[in-house]
C-alpha cells in the first residue's frame, strides 16, 4: 500500500525513476568516488525534501527511484 505525503495544502505521491549515466559509460564511479557521489546525492535530496525510495551507484551509472514534492519539477531535480 502506498503512503501519501502531505504539505499545507496538498496530498501527493509523485515518484520518478532517474538514471544518470557517465559519458561513454566509463567505469569511473568506483571506490571513494562512488561513495562520495552517494553522499552528495543524499545531501541534495535531504535539502530539497526528496525521499529516496531505492538507489544504487554502479561503476558507470546511478539509479534513483525517488518521491518528490510538487513544488519541484523533474528538470529542476536533475
């Protein structure tokens, strides 16, 4: 069962699946670079009220399944 998020005047459940891919799919998101990328994504999501439902950092791409507030557009988040 889905849980809805609410703010002062809205009840919403906006979700999107985002995939970030490195240029030419180079495998650069390894070791400390991958860990730092995950930290930066978490900080940015916390600051903007975005909830990470599922996320994974791979060597050449990042998967994010997130729930976001209606004040943000997908293009603003990216």
